């Protein structure tokens, strides 16, 4: 049974999870069969960019993967005192 490492696509040293393909046990997934992980490495890197740093935004980064470990989407969420603002990336 092959294993698949699910890692950050930008800085592949961050391991989110290991998938055991063909295993019968389910995992927690989003409604459209995607797994979502927050990435503090990417959030730290992106928050240093002038467009976020100069405006004082805190940033959250979410990577979404399908059930075989392929990256599907990355979303950046700006967080400030008024609440979150979603921005696709």
C-alpha cells in the first residue's frame, strides 16, 4: 500500500499528513472531498510582503488537497479587527 506525503507546495519541509492509499479508514474532509490545512510557514512569508506588512494585516494561508494528495487550491485570508476577508491566490 503506497504512502503519499502531503506537504506545503512552497516550502516542502512542512509535512501536513501522510495518506495511506487504499486504506479503508476515512479522514475528515471538506464537503467537496478536499482536505484543508493551514500553513504557518506560508503565512509568515506572505505577511512579510509590503502589501500586507504596510497595512498591518495578519494573514492565514490554507492549502487544499484532494484525497490522493494533489494540491487543488491555496487561499490567503486577511485578518484584521473588523473580521476576515477572503482573497484567492
